[in-house]
C-alpha cells in the first residue's frame, strides 16, 4: 500500500487573506479561487493539513479559544465549498520561547506524517514565508511558494535556497501541479 500524500498549507496569507495576528472569525476572508483549487487537490487524493505558527497566543495578543474560533470559521467557509481539512497543527509559542514546534522547524510536518502515515517526499507544503519553505525542505517535503500574503517579499529571498522552488501567483494556480507534477 502506498503512503498517503498531503498538501500542507500555511494559514495566514495562503488559506486566508493576510492580517498580522488575525484573531477574530469575522476577519477570515478566503482568497479568490482557493476553495475550488483545494477541492481539486483533495479529489486527487491529497490530505489537506494546515501548518501554522500562531505566536499571537504566546505573546498574549489573543487566546487559543480565539484561534479556535478563527479555525471554525475557516473550516465552515471552506466546507461550504466542499473542502475538508484533515487536521490543523499549530505552534502557540512566541519566537523567543525556543520551542521545538515553531516553523521553520519541521516538527509539525513530521507529527502529521506520523499521525496519518504520510510520505513527506510525495507531499507538498504551500506557504508564503521563508519559514514555510525551510520547514518543508527540512522535513523532506516539496516546498511551494504562493505570492500571496508575504510571498512577494519571500520571492526576493529564493536564491538562498539550495534548489529551485516552484512559485505560484495564487493558491488556485497550484492545480497545474496535478496535471504536470514536477520530476523528483
């Protein structure tokens, strides 16, 4: 039996429009075309798993309950479009806490792989920040950059990575990988 594959997704700036320290459900806005694209990934057999740093909790800007309310709203909006997220992994710590889970650490990706029997080498991680790309590479996952959120700023730093990273204007553009997957 083949191991499962996942499309790991950063939350802020990828799955929802980027607002620093977003903490209220009414702030959740889905990017244009993201839901149909994620449905296509799902239909192609990929588990959709959110991997997100939420330092606002560790900094005291909002509570875990606030974050959960945001996640419920996100799942409700995507669910109405037929998209189901398998899980949400989050790091609630501030950067100075020195935790093992905060991206760019691959910890959350490895936890998801262990929980769901995933092949990280056959999985992708779509993010908008250098920490997303670094986490993907450290985990042995295929990094993808969306030019949404902080993606344009991140694009200017791509030369520091050891291999070319596919770049997409928006989440909806990633479905091209389903028709033409990159060579390993």
